[in-house]
């Protein structure tokens, strides 16, 4: 499940973005990843998006 929007993956394991934020593993769907690419690359936690 996407940690940002709650989208659930269907079928085989998706190619979602993985992030480790304050020791907590999180996965983000393709749409959320694209929408927040600069923040992800800048290593900002999701609370800053």
C-alpha cells in the first residue's frame, strides 16, 4: 500500500519507490513518486512534501 495516497498494489509486486524515513520503511506508488520526485531525491521526509 502506498504510504502517501493509500493505493493498493494489484497483481505482481509493483516497481514502487522505497524510502526509509526515521527508520520506518515506506513504499510510494508510481504517481506519488512522480509527483514528488524532487523531494524524494532531496531526501526530504514525506511530511515535507
